[in-house]
C-alpha cells in the first residue's frame, strides 16, 4: 500500500509540474501574442496617419497669356518658378517670367513724316511667389492641389524702336518697375513626379507642367 501511495503521489506531482510548465508556456505564448498584436496595431496606426503633404522641391514650367491696359491686347508669356516649403502648407518660389509685344506710336516732326512707328518691348518680371495650399481645409483628393498666391518683384523692360524713329523712347511713363500679382490655382498629379497646373492671376495666367523632386 505504501508503494502504491508513493507511486500515486509521484504521479500527481509530475502532472502538477507538467501542468505548471504548460501554464507557464501558455502565459509566455499569450504575452508574446499580445505584444505582437500591439506592435502590429501600432504599425498599422502609424501607416494610417498621413503626414502633411509637402509642396516644395517643385519646378513649374508654364505658358500663358497676360493682359495689360497699356498694351491693349493679350500678350503671350513663358514662366518658370521653383517652390520651397517654408511652413506647413506654405511655399515660396523664386520666379522669372518673360513676355514680349509689339505696338505702335504715332509721331513726326518737321524733318520726319508723321506716321505710326513700331516698337517691341520685352518685359522680364523677376521675384518671389508665396503660395498657401488649402488641400487640408478642402479635404481634397491626393490627386489635386488648390492654392492662393501672391507675387512680388520687379520688371526689367527693354524697348527696341523702328529704324527712323527719333522721338521720345520712354513709353508707358506711368508704368512702375514694381511687379505685383495675385493668383488662384490648382494642380492635378499625374503621378508622384509629374503634374499639370493651371494658374489664374490678375496679370499673367499660365498652364503647364509641374515636376516634383
């Protein structure tokens, strides 16, 4: 009887040890599973949190038209700027625009006949354009950007007159060298590197290609 009792006691103890080991192993597996799920959840959450879009490092190349009262008709123009992100949803872009037009000026004197003399003026505005993007406010699709902007700079002017004209060479005397423009625009992203933009302004409106670096 003593031998049987001893055998039963050892069997019970061994089962308790096995049970404790299994319990310990299950706890370990459970804790590891919880840890894995927490890490996975954190990773998914981090991926779902979209960081604010950065609009800088973008080269914009465009063709457009401008209208100025002193010219009297629309003027073709080319434009280029490069955007840098300086704050959330805000960029600054050094720009250069070139447009050229031909016009006429009626003049004459006792030695020269009165007639319309032609001249060609080339204007090169240079400055900085500040743009604020409203994508977050409008909850816009990632494919689209919307912005308001303002340009500030100066305009370099060069005028070439028709041969035989000896009158006053300064035209549009009331025209300031200061260049100001207001813009509203949008861009459609073709992919991560390229987009098409339309920029409407109080001076020169352009459409063209946006290249993202």
